C-alpha cells in the first residue's frame, strides 16, 4: 500500500523517495520529531541566493541517487525565519543531516555538488 510505504519513509507522509520536497514549518517539525527509519538531508536556502539556485539540479540528482535511503527536503529561510533561527543557520545554503530521531549529526555551509551531497548523506544512512 503506497500510503503505508510513504509513512514508513517520511514521518509527515509528505516526502517522496528519490525527490527533493519543498517543505514548510509544520512538515519540518514532523520530520525531525523522530521515529524515522532514514536520515533527513535538509537544504536551508533563500530564493535570492545564487549558490542556492546553482545547487537545485545537484540536489535533485543526489535525491534520485539516494532513493529511499535518505529523505531530502528544502526549506526557505525567508519564509520560515523561526526555523532558520532555531537551526542557527548563518550562511546559505546550509545543509543539515538529521538522523532518524531528528538529532542533527552533520552540517555544511555552502553549495555542494551531487557527489558531495550523496557522500554527506550516505555517511549517516
């Protein structure tokens, strides 16, 4: 059953294996509340940020390669400044890896290429 599989992959049911999902504050709250079988790779970005735009196809390709091993999402730091603050984001883009329990395990500031993104996420998968 697709819905059951989706809920096993994503705590909120909103994230899809192999895809980058644009999320809001509610979905992020659910995704980092724990109980997930996979780590979450979160891209904190802004629409005006050049390196963030350059990273879009890289993140898409990384998500496709990671498939159902890692949840991949993005959140707009301008739309959800309270999350940017809570996550102590200083530079953009900031990539944060959370384990299945919602604990931050690694972060990188600055744009990464597909292979670097895959490597970052797979370390924690």
